[in-house]
């Protein structure tokens, strides 16, 4: 996020740069590849940004969702973005590979919108509580 803050002027540009760099160079989260959740904002818009390593450990899967102007977002260090629609470029940004990877590992059947949290989070779906 520091690189993006130094090289971009808007939250949207920062999210895109972080995602692009992670896809190209990889993302290496703590705890053997755990994902990361960030808030990225400027004076005009804010995004919730999720990222994790892809299945090759050489790239990344990421998505960002714009926080609507009349809303707030609380991020408790867990994925929270649900249905992703990358055709809605005002609201969503993300890596194209998320769909193929979700289908390959049977995390999504390719029908309807991809539930990013349901597909890629071990969080509440993996917790016995």
C-alpha cells in the first residue's frame, strides 16, 4: 500500500496498482499465504480491498468494492465482499483470474455472480463457531 500511496493520486488508482503489482509479482500473506483486507480511500471515494495468493503462489487473486457515497464500511480483518460484478466498473475492480480459479477448484459453478468471501475465505465458513 505504501508504493500505491507514493505513486497514485486517487484511491481507485491505488487499488488498481496494488492489484496489478500483486498479480504480476505475487502476494505473500502472513501465516502461509493468508489473505489481507485493506481500506483505501481519498476525498472522493473509498474501497474495501481483498487480496490473497493464487494457487501457483506466484500471483494473486484480488477484488475491491467501492463504498457507496451514503454508506460506511467496517473491516474487521476478514473478507466481506460477497457478489462480484466486474462489469460494474464503478463499483468493482478485481483480477480476472478469480473466476477461473474459483471454477477450477469447484468454489463456484460459474453461474450467477461469484461470492468472493464464500469462495476464498476460510473465515466464518471454516470456523466451528
